[in-house]
C-alpha cells in the first residue's frame, strides 16, 4: 500500500457511523481505564516527589509553567479540534494544518525564550528564567504530534491514543524520580520528567498513526479549519487567565512556598477531571461530531453522556471534600497540611466545573467555536476578579473565591451554550441538579463525622465510607425511580438479558 493510500484511508470515518454507539461506549471505557492507570502514576509521582523535593521547588516550576502553558496555547491554534470535528477532511488540509502547527511551535519557542528574562523579573527569581527557556525548547516537539493525535481521535483509535500517553508518562515519571532520589538537582528533576514525556509521547504517536505529511500545494481547505481553530484558540487564550492567572497572583504576592501548596492542591483537583471528564470528552466529541446532521440523535447522545459524567463526578467530588485533610496527609506526607485546606475549598468548584466543561462538547461538535470564544470573553473577567478578591487571604482565599464564582456562573454557562442548539437548558439542569444536591449533602455528612485526631488512614476510610455510601444510595435511587433515566434502565435490562442468555448457552 502506498503512503498516499495510507493517508487517505486513515482519514475516512464513514465506517464508524453504523456502530457509533458501541464505539463511543468502548472508547469511554478504554479512556476511563487508561486514565485510572495515568492517575495511579500521577498520584505515585506526587507522593514520591513531595517527599524528595521541598514545596519551593514545585513553586518554581509552577511559575515557569504558568508562562509556557500560556504561550503553548498558540501552538495548537485549535487545529486538532478542527480535524476531529469536520465531517470530511482531505489529506491536503491536514497536511497544511500540520505545517501551521510546526511553524507556530518554532515561533512560540523563540518568542518564549526571548521573553524568559521578563518571567524571572516578574517572579523576582532569576532561576525562573532558565526553567522557562528549558521548558520552551520542547514546544516544537509537541507541535509535531498535534495532527497525529487528532487523526487518531477522529478515527476513534482509543487504544493507540491511550497506551502511547501512558507509556510516555510512566517513563518520564520514572526517570524524574530516579534523578530526584539519586542527585541534588532538585527542581530540575521535574523538568526532566516533562521533557521525557514530551519527546516519547511525540515519537509514539508517529509510530501508531500511519499518516505522514508531504508537500502542500492546496491551502484552500485549511482556511475554514483555521477559522474554526482560531476561535477555539481564542477561547483557550482567554481561558488561560483562570487556569494560570491564579498561579501568577499567588506566586507574586505570597512567594514560592505558598504557590507550592496551591499548585499541589490544584493538581490533586485535576485528578477527577482527568479521570472522568477528559476520557468522556475524548470519546463523546468525535461521536457527536459524526451526529451533527441528525439533531435528535445528537441531543440524545449529548444528554446521555452529560448525565453519566455528572452522576459520577458529583459522588467523587463529595468524597474529595469530605476526606481532603486525611487524603492530603496520606498522599503528600508531613509538611503539606496547608495544601489540604486549599484542596478542600477548590474541590467545591467541581460541582460546577463538570457540567460547565461539558458545554465544550456542544460548541466543538457543532462547529460553534466562535460562540465558545464569546462565552470566555464574558466569564473570564469575572473569574479573574474573584482571584483578586481572594488574594489578600492567601491561597485559601483564592481557592474559595474561585469556587464561589464558578457556582454562580453555572446556569448562565448552560443557557449560553444551549441557545440555538437541539438541547435545552432545562434538560441539562434536570440531569445535573439532583446529583449535585445529593453530592453536597453527602459531602456535608462526611465532614460532620471527620475526627482530626484520628490516624489519617482511618479518617480517610471512614469519611469516604460515609460520604460515598450516602451518595451511592442517592444515585441508585435516582437511577431506579427517576423517569429521566428510563433509557438507561432499558439499556441495562437488555445488557443483563444478553448476559443471562450467554451464561445459559455456555451452561
């Protein structure tokens, strides 16, 4: 088979539509399983590195990462999502997008290196300058894999996507831990972790994805993709300020130690997002993109996915809030108690963040990135103001203020996303309000029985048992008695029937 034939076949998606529901469910299951593996690796890394390195080292890297994550937004330009979302896409278009990503990677790297001294000056620490330069050098490497990852996601090749990411993460973590353990390089061990993961991740994506770039002669198809991608990049650019601006404020006002506590707490908060929302999104967005021409099927698929992710996330959030103190004590060890309170306050935002993040499925699958950008322009200034309001009270103040504004913005966010689409705001609220209410009540019950003098492991187990047990009972009651889950019950019954028939035949 010629390379041209390989390129053409890997971009075809028509064969996915007849079996789309099964592929989506399989993709979600694979992604959740892979994210569990990645979470275990991440937790092990956090636990070990927190015992090998002081909080100030994490704070220094967080300061530099705030800069490199910001400029890294200009590398993708939303073009990976454009490749996934389009109904049909030609090799010439992907080829052009690949070179745009590569060129932007080089440009962003050079611009970041030139501006690195400003970062050192802004954070009052010259070490930040060299960390920024070192991290910026990996940006072009990551840019070379953007379109390969998008092609795999478009083709729903979930296994290839996930195992390559896990392998890159595991090797990077292992090398970083050995360096931190056996040397006195300190925060450079964290930087080596990032480098190893980036280089290996790019190499593995090129191995598992057979598509290869060539000479570009037609840029016409890339123009509409660039328009879609630039709006999405605009959203990511503005959204950066509520993803990283808090790090900048806390680091500038309170220093590396306080920022170290804050970033570790935020990293722990990202675990359920990575475990639940991210894998579901990676499976749902390609599926919804294939259904954009059939509004009723699109609506049903969206609501089913939204209900699933909220039902699970609300329970996880409840246990996170209830067990924050023993969880942090067990995971990070002594010396990190200040991060526990920050984590507890940040976790409140998860009740709002899950349904709000799911609105991105609407915008991207229906090609409404311009509206997604418009929402970010309205919401981000309010989030930034919340950081400023909480800043005088330290990292905990910033965390609490952020959670408050996220809760306030939830309903406006859903309304803005649903306008002009097949789904209605009331349908979204109907799926989210009761699970979140059950989660809040379960978290309160877990906090009420918390014993500060108990051993961390016993305290963690009991608080999780109380909050998790109560939420599980509430979730089961919803699944059994709430009419909105009728389709779920019917599907579960059909699965059980198939299982019983299979068992009886084998018997």
